[in-house]
C-alpha cells in the first residue's frame, strides 16, 4: 500500500494531474495537460520500478563551502549546491537560483523524495545574497523553509508572475520581491536579470495548476552571461533566447528526472545538449540531478548520458562536484574534459557498457536546431 501511494504521489508531482483548473498561464508551443489515464500510466511505471541504483549506495563527493571561501575572491564562478540549487558569483555579487535546502522535496518532511546528500553550505553560512531567482513554484525548486530562512539576508527575490505571492505569504517583505513576465528584465546592483520562456507547468496543490508562471533566466554581467533553464521540455524557445541574448558563457541546463512518459515538460539528455547548442553556449553544466530521486533512471544516468553526448558532439561540458568552485573564465578556455566522479559509484558491468545511457550522436533533426 505504501509503495502504491508513493507511485501515485510521484505521478501527481510529475504531471500536475488534478481537477481541471482555470488556467492563468500556458506554454507558447504546446498545450500541456494531464489526465487520469496519464496518471495511471506513470503510477504503474513507478509501481513496477525495480532499479538497484535509484540512489547512491555510499556518500557522494562534496566540497564543503564557507563564507570566507566564497567572499575571498571576486572572480565569476558557479557553485552547484544540489539538484537545481546553484550559487552564482558574478561581478562580485551573489545570485542564488532555486534554493532548496530541506531534507525532502515535498509538502511535508516526513515523506516524499529524500536528499542523497546535504548542501555543501548551510543557509546561515551563506554570504549576503544580492538576489534569489526562482524558476517556478514546484517543491524541488521553491522551498518554503529555505525562503523563510533567507528572507533577512537577501536584497531581492526575483520570480515569474504570481510566484511572489507564495513568498509574501511566508513573511517576505513585498518590497523585496520583483515579479517578471517572459522577456521582462530588471537590474540588481549592475547585474541584468531577464525572465525568458520555458516549457513546463506550475502548482503546489491539487487545485492551483498553472496559476503562477514558470520561466528560464538570463543573467548578464560585465564580462559573462549565464543561462539558467529551470525545468523545461525541449522547444524552439531556446533558439530564440540564444538569438536574442547569446552567446552564453555558461548554460545551466536541466538534465535529470527525465522519462519519455513526461518528455514534453522535462528534456531527455540529447534534448538538453541540443538546448545548450541552440542557446549558443560555450560551457554546459548539467543541473536537476544528483540530489533527489524523481524519475525512473539510475541516479548517475543523467551525468553519464550527457557526458557521452557532449564528448561525441564536441561540446564543452563541466561536471563539478557539489560545492566545487567552477571559475567561468577558466572553464571557457580549459581543454580538460569534464570529470567523471560518478563512475566510481557505477557497477563494474555498467562502466564497461556506458552506451546504455544514451545515444552518442544527436539526431539530424536536433543538431540542425530542432527545425
């Protein structure tokens, strides 16, 4: 019974299946909807799940961070903190994306997807944050407890339309909140922040589907430009964003929690790589992996798949461990291949058959730009 309940819950989280809402927002290219038939299909897949490596069998590597380590340099850098939580240091300012520090990505903390690892730094030890940027209101991207703890040490919270209401409900000063529609922008201490489209959905309950907007984000500093995908299916919007704002020095692209059953709203690995290419990115960092079990693939499969694809398609990939400083200017010029730290945790038989984790070459329809 517990397993069946878990399967149904995961299906609801992934598809947003609920009573038909009065939709406020929708995608630009598809009308994404889910029904009881899709819910049952996904729940059945989770019920039949027999993976041996859904989660790591031992502690994965991590670089512990301190306030002093973060503030001792002004070089533009990226620090993966977990899942899609990323700390960006740009022009000496700190931008924090989708901060999730709770033990579980779920409405309650006694059940639901549990972290594989703790964050490499606590909220208390974070330096003062210029802006927290939220992609959408799902539990693995918008953490109520984290927002409440961050409220006093953040200058601005930047969200898609209507997401700010969650924050004010949790006690954040409304004067600190900036809500943006797609293609709108704001400037915080000299850093330009632009809300750009993504292909997804929103909702935190069974009755608020698509009442808030979802977005990807462009961060423009003096020297470097960074793209943050949030959650998204593959769509032509990546190419449009690349044409408007590219090239990007770093792209932080969703690569994980994918499955063909919900590929309209979460990219498969080859689509994640194509999104980076469409964006005219120089270095790709795969995010949305390594922290929570939210799909039906092995926990290391997203990293192994994207590593193979990037290697075989001459794309510069960076796969830092959580907490490791990735200096953007160094990453752009480095000839070193991405580290494969996860292979230490892969079973021997699968290390010798890594082609199981995805196609090595992009399909012609994708590599040409998806047109």
